[in-house]
């Protein structure tokens, strides 16, 4: 398997797409975004699907499974993203 492309069913990592972060295959939706909505914002799977009608329930479940299997990595990605957003808002980037 090419180390630049890793696939675990619905979840893939490609160096050249989304900075190599795990995402739902065929989309640019990162696992960290699904985890943020579900874990941190408290959205239900139905609410996530309503917000992202292009996704299927199995894709959401796969993203959450990946999150729970790689929680430290994904939480770091979430924190990095939140810090980047704060810097953008403050005009520091």
C-alpha cells in the first residue's frame, strides 16, 4: 500500500488532500469535523446528517469509530483547528 494513501473503509488519508488528515472518502469532510459536531457541540447523528445531506449514516458512524480509535490524534487536530480559527479572528495569521 502506498504510504501516501491510507484507507480504512469509509475513512482515508491522502498526503495531498486536507493536509493528510483523515477524512470521509470521496469528500473533503475531515473526521475532526464530525467529531467536533458530535462530541464537542453535542449534535446527534440525525442533526449531522441534516447539516451534511451528502453524507450517509454509515459514513458518520465510520468517522466516529475512527475518532474513538484515534482519539488523541483527532483531539489534537481539533485543538489545532480551534487555535488557528482564534488566530484568524484576532488577525494574527
